[in-house]
C-alpha cells in the first residue's frame, strides 16, 4: 500500500548470487530514491563493491590490494544505475521525460499479468509484467547496455516483509541461457542506512 511504501526508507538484502562459474554471498543496501551499494564476498575474504550515490557509480575490488575505488565503465554503469532505483521504475511516474504505457496483458510462468512499458528519461526501455490481482512484478525485460542483448528477469517465491511483497528468487536469462540467479535469505528494512 502507499502507507507501507511511505514508511520504508531503506532496504537491506542478504543472499547468494549463482553464476555459471560459481556462487558468492552478497549484501545489498538500497535507500530511496536511488542510492545503492552492493558487497559481493569472495571466498578468499576479499570483497567486490559496487555503489551509486545518485550521481556517481563506482566500484572497488579489495582482492587487488593496490586498487583504489574507480568509476564503473560507462556501459556497465548504465545497467547498475538503472537497477539502483528502490522499488523499480513503475514508481515515480511524474519524473520529467519518463513515459509509462499499459500494453495489455501477457502470461508469465502461467500467471496472467498486466504488460507495461517504461521509457526512462535517457531513452532506456523496460518492460514489466505485473500479476493481475497481486500486482507483483513477475517479469522484467531490459536490454544489456554492454552487449545489446535482451535480458529477461523472472521473479518468484514472494514474501511479505514489513508490508512489502518481495521476490526471494530471481533468474536473469538471455537467449535462453541463465546469466545469474539471485537467492535471498534475509531482507530487512529501515536499518538507518545513510547516503
């Protein structure tokens, strides 16, 4: 509900990212509207950090002892910044230059869904499938800015945390191949995260 959403200021996600060549634990922090910081923990004790503060996207790999934080390469930054938004791009419809269109309905994983298209102010297209009734995001379709391939993100295992219905399992695919799977084991809200 709108009241629940207004109470949420920040979200912490703890989980595992499964890649074709292995898995890693991660912690991601999001703070409204689009602050984001992700820590991916390496087996050797190092961390890979990605962050966006509303202006700059940067990264740090602590397994390379001499490395200082550096800007995320521009094509990769486009993707990270797009994903940094707390709650997704169907929210905040009044942002100048954003267009949201209802395309009709579609079926995702056997669930009938509303099919929406969002055009961001920078021209990026995102297609959302929201399940009729629950209005949970079942699917998101984007274009990868690095390789220009269409990617499909499918969400499942929805749980309610502090009034928010969140997916605890998400699989991203391109050309039928799994790019990664995100498996959450804990989500907490309003932990006092600062920009």
